[in-house]
């Protein structure tokens, strides 16, 4: 994986829909961003390792050439006063980590009560799933 150091400090960066049909990722940096690929540093991860980084950090990696799954997980922490735009994220759910939700802005998800098995599925983008 490559990462552009300090890219998380600049706030939200403009994106556009990718025109690359082979990519499972649908966004890329928009023209006019001040970041250059030659400023990226290599971040080597071994099998089974993971990276934890700010979601605003510009990062990426080549396509996975193996037949083994490459997983991604996004976790965002925020106060209960934050209201999700359900028109943008219709499947959004919250899971209260501690305290009380006195605002009740967002729908709650149900936390799992047992261990999940390994799912057998082909990851697709929202557009491929017909949900765009």
C-alpha cells in the first residue's frame, strides 16, 4: 500500500467517479488536487496485517493478483449529535459505544450475538448492485 504523508491534514478532498471498469473502488482524486503520486511512501503489509489510518489519508494499492480475499473495514466514531444524511447513506446504522443517545438522529444497528462465519460473496460496487 502507498500513502501520501500529511494528506489527512487538509480536510475533505474533492473526488470524482472512477471511469476504470475493472476497479472495485468507485472514487478517485478529482483534477486540481495538490497531491502527487511520487510523494507517496510505500507501506509494506504482510499477510494478516492491517493498517489503521485516518479516512482522509490518501492511500491506495494495486489490484489484488491472488485468489485470496483482501478485506477492508471502515469504522467512524462520532458524537450522537451528528446526523447522517440517509439520502446519501441509506444503509447507515449506529452502534452506541458508551453513554446515552439523547439526540436520536440515526437508526440503530443490531450488534451480532454470535461469531460470523466467513461469507462467500463477490464484492461489488453500489452501481454494479443496481443501487446507484
